[in-house]
C-alpha cells in the first residue's frame, strides 16, 4: 500500500538540512531503485523552487510499504529525524487516484 509521509521542519534547521541531505537522499534513492517511490521533495517556505536562505518548511514522500507500521519505522529512521531537521513527522495511508 502507499503511504504519505509529511514532515515538518524545526525552526532554524536549514544548515542541518544541508549537512544531512546526502544521507537523506540516499534512502530515497534506495526506495526509488526498489520501485517503491512515487514522489518525494521538500516544501519551500516561500513560493520559489529555490528558496535560498528562506529554507524549507518540511517534506513530502509518497512511497509503498508493507504496512503503516513499516512506513512509520522507515520515516522515524530518516537522517533528517536523527539530525533534528524534522520536528514532526506524520504518516498516512494514501490511495493514488490520478494519474493512472
């Protein structure tokens, strides 16, 4: 089943986000290589693809996992969680309707 992982950045976490981004992306690339990743990306704090020093307010990942518990465990082990980039992470079941 698909799950949406909605992460919320902690205040003043941009430097930590930059430092730990390679490890964070490596985990997402592994999901992609396994054919389980639907989409992933950050949420800019301003209306710009590159928000510069304004930074990001969080991230969205939609991927396939065996269960809600597996998705929650995967999300909890993210390098951004361990580094304090994310202050809160929510995981929800997700049903893809479009595109087909």
